[in-house]
C-alpha cells in the first residue's frame, strides 16, 4: 500500500463519528506533519495509539452487550448493534465494524510505510 492511500485512511479515521477526540487530534496532527521533520515521531505515536484503540470484534460484541452500551444507546439500539457485530464476526471479520476501527486496522497492517 502506498503512503497516499494511508493518508486517506487517516483522514477516514479523523472524520469517523466513532473516533474519540484524542485519536482525532493525533490524526490531525499527523496529517499536518506529513512531509515535515515531525512526521516520523508522530507516525510512531499514531501507530501506538491505533494498537490500543482499534477494537477486536469480540471486544465490540462485549461492549454492546454491556450496561454502559445500554445506557449510551438505549437497550434496543445496543441490542441491534450487538447483533450487527455478531453478524460481522460470523462473516469472518476480526475487527470492529465502525469506520474508525476499519481504517485504523488498514493503517496498522501497513504501518511500515509510515515509518520509512
């Protein structure tokens, strides 16, 4: 994968409604640093953050079955999202279905490109 494609993936992460503010800010900082002396250091930070933040599908399923998810989304929507996650897993997926996690996984799979 080329760097330009990964830049687009980081933009997807930053623009995803499921991206939390800390990761969004780090992604924005990384995008602003592309082509500068700060890029490599921010690439390392971005990769480390994604390793912590990209959720497994099992973690996603557990979350949507939790009391916290029910309080955030309501019981019906949490159940719908849990079902969506279970179906996503049944289709062979191992990472959360949200756009931030999906784009984040692509960045992680190609992290070496960012560290060159």
